[in-house]
């Protein structure tokens, strides 16, 4: 896979002299005329930046920042990437715990799965310290991230091996934790699918009642 710096050079070649203006407009979701090739160049840059953050390859991003040579543009780029990586960041506490105590991390993942994904326990939000989270906000992000990942795998009807790859790519959890989450989804697949269908039907009914 090309580095973010490689992709930035390709982007500059294809977007031309005003590449900074076009990139900034894209990041802000402003109207800008770009053909498919130019859009692909931007997406390739963003994707490579995200993968390098997940793999803790900070030196590559430092080169990108130096090449951009514009504090505001780089700030917008970093914000766009950070927003896109919210799931990865939400799993940070569990990732850190898994690196030192895989068994406890697996137990926490199972408890949260049972109380927030498979079923709903109304008091779980108040128990964030029990699950090694610093505050309620970070725990809420984790709950939403885990639920979102599980819902996506159910929606796409993913194969077991594809689920393992997907969870790892999104979270960079240790492989044992990825397998733990996928095993729980696989074991409860039919019930989760029914929950997903009911949720979608409820949303549709609410929309029609407006």
C-alpha cells in the first residue's frame, strides 16, 4: 500500500497548482468541480492517512504536514480524518487493556455485548469505571461504536472470516479480542438480525407518522 506521502504527491500532480484550495473545499464538503480521478486521489490520501494513524506511523503524517505547509489546511485534514476514525478512537481503552490483560478485556467485551448490544441494561452507562473507562462520554462512544460495528456486520450478512477482518481493520484490537467479538455476533446472529429488523421497522413507522 502506498504511503500518505506517495498519495499526496499523486494528488498534487492530478489536482494542479490550486490543489490546496480543492483539497480544502473537499474536506469542508464545499462545492468543488473534481473528476473521478481527482476524487480518487483525495480518497486515497485520506485512507492512507487513516491506516497510518491506526498503525501508529506518525512519521509519515509529519512528512505530509510539512509538504502541505499550511496550518489551517492540515488542521482541516486532521479533523476530517479524526472524525472518520471515531470508532478506532472509541476502542482505545479496550485496546490498551487488551495489550496487558487479554482475558479481562475479553470479559469486559462480553459483558458490554450482553448488556448493550444483545440486550439493554438501563444502568450500564453509570458503570463505566467498572469497564476501565475514564468517563461516561468515552464509555458512551465505545457503546455506540461496538453497537455500530455489530449492526453493520448483521446488515451486510458478513461471513465469519470477513467479520474478523472487518473488526480488526476498524478497531486494531488484538486478534483474540477481534475473535471474541465475532464469535459473540456469530453465536447470536439470528437474534441480532431480528433486533436489527425490528429497529428498522420502528424507524420507518416513526418516519411515516411525522
